[in-house]
């Protein structure tokens, strides 16, 4: 399949149907997701060749609702692009830090930046002033777009960010030193000519989650996420023309771009969004019951919380496909979910830098705990100066360790520096964590190495207990959990040390920060 600057209707249909020809994709010299994909779906709406399902369906859980067709998204994003290039004074290639919760304007501004050739850097609303300062300084962004909650934090550090010229506020009110996006959008013209971007031009920069250190910038081109997903994400997402996908990813995480923008809109389907600031299991389950959502993607932590509820009391009439990613999901959780809902969970593995790497997909056997089989290749752009440490010829070194079995399935072991070597045995933390969570006392756990004068390192588990076990004798419960692990997995892997904690340290994307716990055991290295 070949993309031209204007994608033909036949080629749009090939995207929508997910034909096998997408395994071989010639990247065109010029490509822009807004003009070459979104505007083509808008035309399809007008001539009746696309169903009238909305492009974006947003709810706040309190009765407020927004539905935009691709045509409405096009009109509004052109107006927003004029706001960026007009009052904000931004030009093609400039960088913008975009920190908004799950509001429709986040999607609108993504598209507006793409139309303008402006490079956008999404960030989670959970960022602190120090986090924002770091991102503004390292990216040399000329503009920041955010909402009321974060304006004091931005104002407190903006003087230390000499490249920052414009602050754009999403709010009903005004604030000194800030432009008001809604006011400017209302009066902005709707005529805008989309820039002609090359496929390898920068489009967006995501920050990594900082699992092992400070977040790093990962730059993606106009084609690497959009066209790359035509290959790497097609089988995992299993998108069908009438699908409605609900991806729970935070707006600052690359999975929001993959699962809430590029993959679904590449295929012309509906993106469903709930504004839910924090994950609420009952609200999540009620929403799945009340709305015709066909595909849901959520973090492993969410599934761990959900299986604590009686799922059989909910009826998911439209749901057919469940996805997870971000960190490994324990096999026991997958079994519990399947037992109560009748649905499998399809786990995918990827990284901010490269998107989807491996996946479980429909039509293939699922091996609980496995990341599935390798995804087809894709195009990724990154900072050339830093590539030397992560590339070996044509191979990208992920920093993760895993195993491949005789059937070609990948199994996550852990980060390179997470692997524990005790008395010569190599122990992956995920295997021990998976054994622990099978015990009813354990809600969540994190396993790291701890120094030992005889063995060099031993396994230590930090455990969050379920409320019903919180008052149990710690010493007896430790012995019980140790014996449990010995029965579930190889005895040498059991945690010789255990500490009960109220919560585990996590990144802003919800990944467990084992490096923090490891430093607690070993001290600064």
C-alpha cells in the first residue's frame, strides 16, 4: 500500500478494513495526519460512505456530553490552529507543552498542532512545578497550554524558562499574563491551510515515565505513530468499522496518543472518553454497562482493582475486546477477569520511544503472563545523539529483559537493573509478584533485590495488604506468604525479606518505581 499526499478513497477503505497489505507499507515523502486522514474521514461523512458515529464522544459522568463528528473536529481544529499561529505567535517547528486532563480540548489541540506543524509535548496534570520546569527547560518550549489548577505552578517557575513566550489557559475565567483559549477560539477564523509536512518531520515528543531516572524526551515523526500503527497496532487493537474504543490512559502518556488518537482515527472509529480524574472501579464498570463501548484498554493496576469486585453483577452488552499495557499483568488477574466476564485480556508491550513492540492478538492462543508475539516493524524518530547507547546496528535496546519460548511468545522478566542474582540464581521480580498476588492477602506488591552478606542479594517484597488482612500478625503473615510463594513458583525465588506498606511508589503513569525501593535497600549508587 502506498500513501500519497491525498489518500484515495480506496486506500482509506484499506485502512478501515485492516487488509493484510498493511504488513508492507511504503512511507510517503509527505504525510500529515490531519489532512491525509482526518479530513478524508470528514469527506467520507459528507458523501455518506462513513457511518454517522461521532469521531469523539466525551462524557463527564454527571450528565454533560460532547459529540464531535470528523467534520466538526476539522472546523474546530482549524480555528484552534489559527489561535496558535495568530495570538500565540507560534510557527512551524516550535514546541508546545500541552498539559490538560481528559477534556475535549486536549484532542482538539493535538489536531491543531498537527495542522500547523507545531510539535506538541503532552504532560499529565499530575505534574508538579518542578516537573513542569524540567520539561520546559529541556524542551525549550515556546508555549505552554494548561488549565486553572496548574497556572500557579507554571507562574512560579516561568521566569526560569527563558524560551517560554506564551501561556495559554483553558478556563472560563481570565488570569494575568495568560491568553484565554476559549475566548480566542470563539473569534478565530475557520479557514486554515494545513502545512505540507514531510513524513520524517517531528510531530510530537513524549516524556518517558522515569522508571530508572529523569524522564527522557522521545520524539516521534509525522508518520511513526500514525502510519507505524497501521502495522504494529492493527492486530492487537482488532479494530472494526463500528467500534467504540475507550482507552483509559492519562493524557500525558504515549498510550493516550496510540489508543485515543492515532489508532482509532486512522481507522475512522469513535473515541470514547470519560473525564474521570482518578480511576473509580464502580464508575468504570457502570460506564461499560451503560454505553455501547466495544473495546476497552486500561492499566494492569485497574484490572487488579476491578477483580476485587463482583463483576458478574454487571452486564457489558457491547464489550468484546479488553486490552492492557504499560507493565505486565499478573496471570491470576487475567484468570479472574475471564472467569467473571467471559472475556480475555490481550496484553501488549511497548515503550514511549518505539510504540508497540509485542502483542497478544485475536485468533492466537493467549498464554497468561506473556507479552505475546513480536509486532510488525514501524518507523521511529529519536534524538540521534542519544541513539548510540540504545541502538546496536538495526536493533533497539529496550533496557528490558525477557525470554522467548518455543512458540515465539515473549515473557517479560524485568528491567535490566531489576533482575536479582541471589546465590547464582537469576530471579525476575515479576514472577515473584505474580505468585504473591495469588494470595488473598495481597493487593499489590513490588519485588527488588536487597543486600545479603552470604548470598550477595536476596529477594525482598514490599506488599500492600487487603483491608481484611491488615490487622493480622505481621510475622505469621510473612511466613504464610513465603510458604505460598514456594508452592507457586521455584522455592529459591521466595522473598526472604518482606515489608508491609500502605502504598507503592509509582511514576505519574502508574508504573511501580522499583528503583526507589531498590535505593531504599542499597542506598545511593
